[in-house]
């Protein structure tokens, strides 16, 4: 999975969104150093945003903070509920259940993985 994210991050901006609080953001580099080390990856926590998944507005807010239209974003999660709310917000979204499905989704979106 990290290899795929690293390849995508070479091509487009990658952001992570979690429904956790500020403590996770503060400790993220210690908890997941291999993810935190990926260049250009931005990390958002709902505790900072004041809004959380599955509210479709959270996807619009993160896209806005990244300087993108939500319609130009891709969202991947293992929660079908969160994926559906991202779609309601206007994002192209994919339920992660295997790496091959993720690769197909990203390739279909025009990315090289």
C-alpha cells in the first residue's frame, strides 16, 4: 500500500483524513513513521477541522484547504459509508478492499501505479 501511495504522491497531492483528534496528528510521525515520511503528504484530523466523516462537508473543506475543487479529488476508504458521503460531496470515491482494486481505480483516474 505504501508503494502505491508513494507513486501517487509523485503525481498528485495526497492527503490523509482521519476522524481522530489532535493527539494523533501530534504523534503521527511516531505512530506511522513510514507514512509520515512520504513527501508532500498532508494530514488532516477532524479534531482540527471541527467536522468529521461521514458529513459530506468535510470532503469539501479538505479539498478547499488543498486548493482543489472536490470534483477533482479522489477519495479511498475501507468504509462504504464514508465513500458514499465523499461521492455525495462530489468526489470520485472507491471502497478499498484489495490492492488490485485500488490500482484499477487509480489507473482509471489517469494515475500511474
